[in-house]
C-alpha cells in the first residue's frame, strides 16, 4: 500500500506525504511527470522517518525516454528527491521505438546499485512479451490501471505467472466509483467505506495499490484495510463489477 501523488504539487504534495508517513505509510509513488518530486523529497526528510524505511517509486517520463535521456532523467529525479537511490524506477509508458532502450538504462542503474528494483508501467501483455525477449532483468513490477470496474484479469494472471508484481493505479477510478451503491452495501457488512472495500479487493488479488488522497483523514482511512477480509462471494461480486471503465489512455494505443 502506497500513497499516490499524481496532481498533487507544492504544498498540496508536501502535506499529504507528511500525513501519510505520520500515519504509517512507507511507500510513496511519484514520477518526474507529476512535477512534485522536490516536495515529496522534502516531506520525507521532514517526516523524520529514516530514508531506508521509506520505499520511493519514480518513473521516466515519455519525453525522457531512450538510453541516454533516461540516464539523465534518473539523475534529475534523484536530485529533486534529495536522495542517492530509488527503491523502484519505472518506464512510465511503453513509448514506441524507445521503451526497450529506456529499460536498458534502468538495467544499468540496477546493476550499478542506484535503484533497488526496476519495472514498467502501462505495459500490456504484448509490450511485456517483447520486453522479456529483449531484457536481461525481468521487471519486478508492472504498474497499471486496475479497479473492480477495470478488472484486467488476464494481465494480472500473466504477471502473476511470471512473478511480476502488479501495482494498481487509480483504484477509485479517480473517485468516480466511490458512490456505487453495491460497494457501499459491501462496506456496511464490515463497517468499512467503499474506498476501503476497493483497496481490500486489490490487496486480496495479490496486487500492490497506491490510492491518492490529499486529505489526512482519508489518507488514514485508506490505510485501515488490514483488519477485515472479503469472502469468496464478496470478491466474486466485485469481479463482476468490471465494466471497462478506464480513466487514462489505453496502453494498446502504443504500437
Ligand atoms: N503509472 C501511471 O501511468 C499512473 C496513472 C495514474 C495514476 N497513477 C498513480 O496512482 C495514484 C492513484 O491514482 P489517481 O490519483 O489517478 O486516483 P485514485 O487514487 O483512483 O482516486 C483519487 C481520488 O479519490 C479521492 N479519495 C481518495 N480516498 C478517498 C476516500 N477514502 N473517500 C473518498 N474519496 C477518496 C481523492 O480525493 P481527496 O484527495 O479529496 O481525498 C481523489 O479525488 C496516482 O496518484 C499516481 O501516483 C499512475
């Protein structure tokens, strides 16, 4: 479980990251594209939590792709984050013609010990197959959009069969699915909110999950999902909520 930080910038990023670390989160998801790495880095330092206890994920943006450009982008991200290593570094999107060279840069960084793990984001099975054939280090993670309303079951199974951890982004479809009456009903059974039920579904599917909130109360609420379990029927009910609700670009559009 980590804190998502897309769209949070400046103090609007600093305060939520600090609140998250204070309420027990130890994983922060950022990206050079979010233009908040500096604020994220400052909040981590100011939190007083030792650097080695925090798991920082960042990503190479599309305009930074290619071998040399990605190496440079990494140095800039480190500088902004005020750290000397990353826990996880991802290729943000499978940019056509560049993604393999970008990933090669990540392999170099991994071998040099500058990142603890490397992976990809928004890669579908086709992009992953192409990568397995070309890479030397299998990606540790594929971070993709996933929620009960966008249950990418085959992609999840593909990754799990190869020990690639799926991280679910936009688990609330950016807030759009939180008013669903069926989720409210499932939550009532457990004394939990729709948001907590969704996060639990993600975790029980074996995914990592990175919900975003800017509100300290909701940040705490989202972390309180380790004291209940959805049973088989409840999980199935949620599987059937799938309705192809995608809030961002379909990775299939990347040749
Ligand atoms: N790799 C990629 O290409 C990619 C793409 C998209 C996102 N991501 C990552 O995934 C993270 C999460 O996805 P997201 O930011 O798109 O959206 P999200 O987490 O699905 O939804 C965020 C929205 O939900 C609301 N919310 C959060 N907790 C709530 C709660 N307990 N009750 C009611 N409302 C709640 C937030 O409002 P408040 O702030 O008011 O609480 C916010 O409007 C991102 O921040 C980013 O780190 C990665």
